[in-house]
């Protein structure tokens, strides 16, 4: 029997400011909802952020689908890549750089830790 899980943004919410030691510009705040977890390795839900930029370093794999807003991922070793409403992308382990929210954004995500 198959199981289906709807990701609606209605899960438990965690709201917080970006950690000061990662902050690049602005004073962004994030809201995360967790709607699915499996074996403490796979997580899915919804995430939003206000404008600003901060450093990121990925050890996990993440699929993102932008529901609204605009962001850029700026790799340490490359040019910025912009994503807008309707775009989907994957961030692979080893990505290091800056996550910049240009217009307040909301995305759905699936994260897998190894």
C-alpha cells in the first residue's frame, strides 16, 4: 500500500533570525515548517525568508522549489545563480557560498542527510 504526504506549509513552525556569525547583509528572518521525516535522514516541508544574505555550507543534499520571491545562490568559486517563483533546483553536498534573498521568498524542500 502506498502512502502520500501533502506538503502544505501547515506543519510545526520554527521562526528565527539568521545566526550573527553567518550574516553577510541585512537582518533576515526564516520560518521553517517540517511536514515529513524519515529515519532522521530525510526531511520535507516549507521554508521562507525575508531579504538579506548569509553564508551556507551544505553537507546534505537538498531539492528546492520556489513558490514565491527571488533568491541567489553565490558559490565561493563562481557566479551568482538567480531563482524565481516556479524554479526548482538541487543543492549538492559540498556547496559553500552565500544564500541571498532579494525579495522575500518561500520554497518547498526535501533534504537528505548522508
